[in-house]
C-alpha cells in the first residue's frame, strides 16, 4: 500500500518584523542577518495566537468538510505546548469541528517531532488503511531579546493529511533515524525561552545529517543522482546551506549544482517566516514544491533535525498530478498581506506573550484577523474563539 501526504498547508501570524530594521536597532550590519543567517523577515506572534490557533488555521485552509469527517487521528507535534497534561490536539479537534470519534495526541522531541508524527501516522495507516491522520507541526521559536538567537525566532504551523493513496507524495523506505544525547538546545520546565549553545548546535546538526545520509547510502546504494532535491530542517535558511555544502564539498558536478539550486527554492518561504521548529522542514518542502524544478516521479530526500538531539533522513516520491493537489497561492497571499510591526512593537508583543502559568486575562482579539484566536484565560483554562 502506498502511504503519504495527501494535502499540506501552512499558517502563521498576521504580523512580521523586518530583519533589516532589527539589525539597525541591534547595531548589526543587515547583511549578517540577510546573508550570514539567511533570513529577511520573522513572524511575530501576537498573544492571541498560539500553536492551537495556528495549527487549526493551517488545517482549515486545506480540509474540506468531507475530508474532516474522515479524519481518525489528530497528532500535534510541538515543543511549545500550552498544557503539561491535556493534548493541544483536543482543542484543535474542537476548533475544526471534528466529531468525537477521533484519537487526539501530542508529540514532543524538539524540532524533530513533526517527523515522528509523520512516521507514526504512516504506521497507523499501514495497520489500518481506513485511518486518515491529520498531522500538525506547530511552534513558536523564542530565544529572547538581544540574544544571538533572536534573529532565528519565528513561528507558525504546517498541517498535513497522511493517508493511503496520497495525491502529493509517498513516504518511502528506508528511513534512517539517529539519536545522540547532547545539550545543544533545551528549555527547562517553566522557562519560556530556550537555552542554546548556538554554534555547537549547528555542528551537531551537520554531523548527524552526514552520518544519517551515509547510513542511508550504505543501506540503499543510492547516489546523489538518485535525488532530484534534498530538503532540510531550516532553523534559519543558512543552516540548510551549511549542511548541503558539508555533503558536497568542492563538488561542482551537474547534480551538485542542481541540489544547490533546489535548496535555494526550498528556502524561499522560510526566509519570510523564521524558525517554526517542528514545521520548518515541512514549510521548506512546501517552498520546494512551489518554487523548485520538480515533477511527478521525482525522489526527494528530507532531513529532519531536533535538538537534544534526534534526526531522520528519509526519501519521498512525488505523485502524478501532485501539482493539482497542492497550491501555494493562498500561503503566499497570506504572507504578502501581513502587517509589519516596528522593533518597539515587536519587543512589547514579545514581552506580552502568555506563558504556561498565567493568571486570568482577557485579550483584545479585535486586532487579530485570524479565524481562530485565543481570547484569554479564565480559571486557568484557555478560551478559544472562532471569528467570522
Ligand atoms: P551568531 O553569534 O550571530 O553567529 O550566531 P556568527 O557571528 O558566526 O554569524 C553568523 C553568520 O553570519 C556567520 O556565517 C558569519 O560569517 C556571517 P557562517 O560562518 O555561519 O557561515 N556574517 C556575515 N555575513 C554577511 N555579511 C556580514 C556578516 N557578519 C557576519 N556583515 C547562531 C548564529 C545561528 C549560532 C545563533 O543565531 C543561534 O544560536 N541560533 C539559535 C540556534 C540554532 O538555530 N541552531 C541551529 C542548529 S540546531 C536546530 O536546528 C534545532 C533548533 O531548531 C531547535 C529545536 O530542535 O527545537 C534550533
């Protein structure tokens, strides 16, 4: 049975920060952010948005009512959880209007959890072809004001429908997971910002990518020429370039140049949004499908990485007519319609984002154009609303 991604969509906040303005405010050459880091804009997440509202928006954009009725499982992959016990997928289920006969769970392992959810979804479908799994990879990346990680913040959600006979791509074998116990990035309980050893984290990422890819080649005998493109977890777009160049070295053959060009195509949307942790690889995949030179039958290699650290390299195959099952127009229109905030406004929004232990609060939802909003907290319960 062929199993894979049937639909894919993306949603983020309606606000963004121009990173040239952030560079000026921080006294940094803008080219460090634009070229050295490879980011142009960053999603700024209003207090009325979180993983639930963005995840529900991403799913609502791609699912018809008929498709919603067939969903059997919802998995939200995130490291920006809103409760230590209750799964955010339950709130998403309510906002999407799914019926009660559905399984709802949350997965965590830093940025890698989206891929864990995809592979688990594949397992569910292979055990029962009637399963249709909604996977949502949603996060808000926070490092703190005036930190080196600040320019690599962002946020948003990617929603994917995993089922049998998918229209976009099939998830192929073998997949190569890889885990090493390292402290490159973590967020202790109660902390709202991550602790990160930034340069170390980029080195661990590269090493684990190279080791996973080498093992994949040992298992398959596949060469670079077997792939039309490689797509990467992109905490910032330069990270993908670092990983690809570590693999290619001085290689300037036709396939090496092709992979470099496809990487540029896969970075476009991420440059505008920043890191969305679990969803970053899949936003890059959307960007590749929309902007890359790809066609039905092509094999793509995906590298997922989550600090701590866990990675996975796996192949996927594009399906005939995938371009009709997928559109980036709405995503691009939503990004183009965002409102720019000043650095001062961004700092104030950053400081007003709700943590886990917030007292009762009522939020002003009037300024938020998103369909799903967090209206406040009452008796330690998050109150979500649907706006028309
Ligand atoms: P930094 O201190 O800004 O680094 O931190 P830098 O001073 O080395 O500068 C960065 C690059 O800009 C360098 O290029 C400079 O040469 C260049 P590189 O050597 O890296 O190729 N540069 C310039 N380029 C053009 N014009 C200029 C200029 N000036 C300098 N004028 C760092 C950068 C990424 C470490 C920091 O932002 C950080 O800590 N970010 C957060 C951690 C992170 O994203 N790590 C990535 C790997 S770990 C991962 O992916 C997992 C993660 O997503 C979390 C999870 O799994 O949950 C993070």
